[in-house]
C-alpha cells in the first residue's frame, strides 16, 4: 500500500526545528554577523530546515553526509570534556564561564543535529547524489572563506567576528605554518571527499534506505 510521503517527518519535529532556527538566526546575525552562516554546520542547519519542510531527500542527505562525522567528533569531545578529559579542545568554549549560558545553549545544536539528521535520513532515504552535491558546496565555501574572510588571529576590536571560517587557514584558532597557504587549501579540499565526507557516504549507502528503492516500493 502506498504511503503518504508528507507523513514521514512529523509536523511536531518540523515546528520544533523551525522554532529553534527562529531564535538562532537573528541571534547569530546580531552577535556574529552574516559571515557566521558560512560555516559548514550552519549551512547544514539551513539545508535541514528546507529539507524537513519539503521532505526532499537530497537536501537532508547533503546535510547528513557533510557534517555527521565532524559533529560526531564534537559530541565525543564534549562528552569527554564533561568528564574532565580533553580530546581536541574544540568544545572548550562550552565550559568557559565568560561565555554566556544562552550562547552555549544554542551551540548545543552541534550535539543533537547529527542525531536528528541520521533519524531524518533513515525516514526519507539517502540520496546518493548528496556526496557530490555536498563536496561542490564545501569547495565553494572553502574558496570563498579563503579569499574574502580573515585568517587567524581574530579581530581584537571585534572578538565576535568569525575568522578562519571552515579552517581554511589551518585547524583550530591558529594559522598553520608548516606548508604554504595554497598547499594547505588544496590539502583541505582533498580531505573533504577522502576523509570527512567519503566514509559517511559509504556508511549511509549501506545502512540507510536508498531513495530510488523507496520510491519504487511505494
């Protein structure tokens, strides 16, 4: 019996996520500026928002394949930090008392977004075109951030201004100095399909329903 695709994602989930975005977007825009939305994780938020309402597997699959692995590292780092163990330091800001609690509360989306995306992809199916679509998106963002946005260190007169967006000048908050900038840019672009996105693509192909087979079944 055919199923109604509109029932795959509950309305309650769509409304809750939309309410979260209605708070996060103006707050981030005011505090960090529009360049903050060039981060991979923020792009994934918008893909998720549109994908949930349209129930387009490609959009949800792009967000999932792009950020599941990096955000899983965030979750692991945060969990260990709670226990007093440092892994990478990427979640240290979540434990800084000078960082307002509201800011840290919003940033918790890094922890629950990968689980939401996994659930969504399991419901609507994984579109294998997402791998190429996300890689192109990521490469465009990397080039834009490299050409037009500031490298480390941050702007002392505006500490909230994003810098080194998507790590185009090196990992963390420092400027890498062990290879030329363009060499790092090339390495970072290659790491996207080979290390950060490729393994997730293979995993989702294996365990998530395939979009084509789901459509055929209905």
